[in-house]
C-alpha cells in the first residue's frame, strides 16, 4: 500500500491535479513520477507517442495514476490539450504541468498551491533563474525574445514565458480555442489567457539543467523557433487590430479620460513641444502601413526620442476598429490624388481583399496621409496647449 502523499489534502481542497507530458524521456520519467507521487497521486501522464522504453516504464504506474497513450508523436501542445480535456472531465479546477526531463522539482508544488490560494483563478508560471549554472545560451536568448513579444502582445511583463512548470486555471480556460500543436502552444495559451482577462503571474522556482549530453531536449531550434516566430507575428497583428484597441476602448471611462488628460496633457513639467511631437509620432505610426509593427515601432521611437510614451500610445490607437474604415478610405482617396490612378473601392465595398487589389494606391495614400495628419494634429495640439497654458498663466 502506497503511503499518503504529503500534499494530497491540499490538492483535494483546491481541486488540483498534476499533468506530466512525456516524449522519449526514459532516463528521467520514473524519477519525475516517483518524486511527484511523494506529494500527490492526482497525476495525469500523457505518453506522446514515445519510441523508447517510456511506454514500458509507465506500466509500473497503471493502477496508481491516470496514463493516456497517444498512438504517435503529435507534439507537446496536443499532449497538454488532451490532458486538460481529461482533467476537466474529471472535474478538476486547476492543473499543474511539469516537464518530464528532470529540469523541474516537484517539491515546488507547494509554492504553486500557496500562490493560487492568494490569487485564485490565475495562471501561474514558474519563473526559472536563467542565470543559473549550465543554462544554454540559446535558451536564455529564446526566453528573452519570447518575453519581449509577450509584453508587446499583452502589455504584461513576466521574466519567463517559456517555462513548462505552470499552474493553469483549466476550468476558467475551457472555452478558449487553440490551433497550435507543439512547443508554441505554451505561448498561445498564455497570450489567449491574458486576453481573456486571466491574471498571468510569475513565481520563482528551482531549476536544474543537466550538463552537456546528459540533457535531453526535443526542441528543434530551426523549426520550432520559426513556428514560435510566426505565431508571435500573428499575435502582434491581432493585438494591434483587435486586443489593444478593445482594451483601449474599455478603458475610456469619463474618470480615466479626465485623469489621463490631466496627467499627460496638462502636466507643466513637460514642454508643449514634447507633447505635440508625441501626438505627431503616435498619429504617424497609427496610420503608416506597417501592419503588426505600428505600435512596436511607435513605442521604440518614443523611447529613443524621449517622448511621452503614454501620449504616443494613445495617438497610435487612432486605428481602432470604429475609425479604421475611414482611415483606409482616406488613404485610398489620398493615393488617388497622388498617383492619378482610380481605385475600385467605395465606402460600401471597402475591405482588406479589395485593398489588396488596389495596394499601390493604398500604400502611397497611407504614407502621405500619415505624414499630413501627423503634422496637422501635432500643430493643433501645440496651439491648443499653448493657449491653455498662456491663459492659465494670466489667471495666476
């Protein structure tokens, strides 16, 4: 008879299980399962089509934990999605995922349980110390790369977006739809969770990287990095066209607008020129046709020129869905004036497909319109703020 695991009662109270996806980890899978069993027997292992002896080793645990065998290697993303579905069917509210390569320590389960009690229904990501011994240079760079794009896509800064040691609020996430299948799933899931309003919180954890050939990894630097890059490109475009504009609109309460204007436009510590340039830069990058990278570039330029980044971001959101058709139409009409070519688009049939057919006219017009509106709005802001500031000085 197996002894009662240390944390079993806490896993029961929080309605939480442990998920272990595995693919060809015959050297480490037994230790990971045995170490996990010291804390709980609420474990789901997904054998993702292993070709080594992992499947045979898992037979040792058939009567003590849930084991799901997949006929072939579908990828870590599919393995996790399969386990999430099973855990939800079993009525679990949370699931802690831990990799089977020996990098993580089941002893840290208690940290996740403590954290989720403090912040219920959050997604907790185990943040590794990427400066620890034996961390591969590629892993450190890839993690920083991923962290940056996650911030661009969600506005959330966390130190480790690639850690597989996580606690997922699976019951709150069950309506999310996913389309990725491999390592990139762990990026997709946290971006979509953040967009749904689920708090994404880092939690410092232990990490062990085996030396040299002892370390087993199935991450393919070329293919998997390319898949992650394509996914981030997609999310950046979607963030600019949908998520950030929607978040911006939801934040447009009278109180928020009044506080923002007072803090950034009527702040006498900043010059009128700086504020006006901030508006111009934001308007320019909000219209110029570098889709997916408008906001990123605007923030970078604002940082380089030491402008008011909040005003730049606000002005860059000129391309919110409600205004976007007018900007697209204005770009086309401006393009017609500049190029002398007539487009086939009207206000009734304006869409991205028709814009593609009139791409040269649109691109020319968008570039010119972005410059003209940036100048007009910058000068207007300068004049208005100058008048307000002068009148205020006269009254005092």
